């Protein structure tokens, strides 16, 4: 599936005509390679528009350099860098370089993890693995021209930084005329009132913003801060609302626990302190996860049996706490098993993965490949048919994917289906040799 011409055009306009720069913070060579291919091959960009960093400090310098020259920047950051999250880097970008657009690349798919990223204020999130089409779409969305209201908000924030609260309030009222009950307008009013030390009016404005968008975190943060050290009941109420929406904030859980300690409610204090520790432990486990993944990937090609050992070790560490995040590990373990000819073990591995994520099309596809390895082509077709029910466009992600599915259908004498998938493979890659050979063989057989 080709990217929309308008999206391609928007990105080229940003990178070439506006002299935009993509600053990437990542230690993932596969994604970096995909990004380079997207920019320089798919889009055909001719300018030097891509910086790759593995050091957050150097990435921040790159961002600062471009913005100081009034040139636009799109920041791409892996959520994990050398096993540690990049939340501090992202917070720095959002607070220091507000005009930069930010996109996070993550394997995280949980609602809580995504809420944590949106709480920081990132503009877009991409979940690995990602196709080139999706990558172009997400980047184009992140750098799309600002709406009139967005431009007004940016102007108001600049005025707030200069202490011109009258102008901030004027712009907020203009936004409200354009969009009745706009939460962002009420936020601007609240910030202006707070700067004027009109706390009660600020709180009313923040409450109006919260009522207009109950999942919008910023009003709740402002309301919590406004009540801190003045009204523990209200402070706690807003902290708990924030925790429900974005529950992976360890510092906030600790703060809630401290409030309960002040109230001498040790039962609730213990609950939140325990949750804070558990959240911190999950972050630590992410670090171990990344280390083991890196080790396994290093040996995957040359020693699949060693890769198998590390992937099994990683899954065993998780015990019964397996989540959607672990599907990548299951898939890589399955590939390591298949490389050793252990197709039965690979199938069992995928079956276990499906108990965690019953509708994961990648797991089902890889299970189909494992069945095909064992010459159980009807079982392979069954797996591929499930893939198509769940994700009808899955076979279009790569020529080899469509070919593998076509081959299984050909082996079960379902020639119409085989031809259908071969057509998709050759549409994706007209020169795909294996697909052409299979198509020739079918034609020679007169079917």
C-alpha cells in the first residue's frame, strides 16, 4: 500500500523547502536503517536533513542548533535507549524546545504506557515494528501546519512568558469565540490569573478546562498544584484522578503516599508506596528486557540455539506476568527455533503467545510459517486465514509475506487463493524472484 501523495509532499516540503531537520535519538540500527530508507529512497529527499544520535546530550545540542537558526525540527526518540527510558529527554525537549515536534518510537502498547507519553506532551507515537507507509503518515501528521487556534495558543504562551497577562486573556477570549468551551482557552485564562495571583479565578478556569476534557491531564496537574500545601483533600483528589488516567508516574504515586502519611492513613499510604515500587520494578525489568534482547539479537544469525536460550530466559523471568509487549520476544524465539529446524517447538511457543494475545496477526503468521516448515500446509493455511480475518491488509506488508501465504495455498491445491497472494506479492515487488517462479510453475501446470 503506497503512501498518500499528499503526505509525501508534506514531508518533502518540510525537509527540503523549509530546511527542516529530523533529529533521531536511537540505538536501534534496524529502525535507523528504515528511517534512512524512508527519507532518502521512498521520499527521494536530496538535502542533509537527518541527524542520528545515541547520546541525549548531543541530540539536545542538535535540536538547539537548528531552532536557534529559526529552522523547524522533528524529534524522533526511542522510548528506550540502552534499556533505559527516555522520559527525561522528552520532558526536556517539551519544556525547553516547545516549538519542536516530537514523535516517540516504542514497543509499548499498553494504555498506561501510552498515557505516560501523552502526559509528557509528545505529538505522535509509533509502535514497532512499523511499515514505511505508517512511518511517513505519522511523521507527516506530526509536522502538519498548525491550525489558527494552535498559532493563537503559541502566541499566548509567548505573551505569558513575557508577563503580558492582559494579552493572554484577550487571546483566550478570542479562542473561546472560535471554539466554545475550549479547554486550552480556559487553561490560558487559568495561567494568566495565576500569574496575577488571582488563585480562586485560576482554579475556576482550570476546573472549566477539566470539565471540557476529562482525560486532558494538564488541567488536573494545574488544579493539584494550586491546592498543594493549602488543601490536602483537594490536592489528593486531583492527584488520584491523574493517577487513574496515567498510572505509571512513580513520583506521583509516592506523592499520594506522602499525603496519606500526613493524614495518618497508613493503609492507603502503603498501597500507593507499594504501587510506586512495583512501577519502578517494571521499569527496571524493561532494562533487563532490553539487555537480553540485544544479546539475543547479536547471536541470532550465527547461533540461533544461543538466541533461543536468552529468549527463553527472558520469558521465564516474566513468569505469569506476560503482556502484549512480550509478543516480539515470542516471535523472535519462534524464529530462533525455526532456524534450528525445531518447528514443533516453534508452534508450541506461538500457541503460548496466543494465550496472551489471541488476535495477534504476527504471531499467527509466524505460526503458519512454522507449520509450513513441518509440511503441515493445511494447518499453515488455517493460520494464514485467521491472519486475513484479523488484518485483511497484512499480506500487503511485504512481498515475501504474500509469497509465503501463496505458497501454502498452492501446496493445498487452492490455486485461486495462491494466485491472489502472488498478485499482491508482485504488485509490492514486481521483481520478486520466488513469486515469479511459483507463478510460472502454476502456469506450466495449467492451473
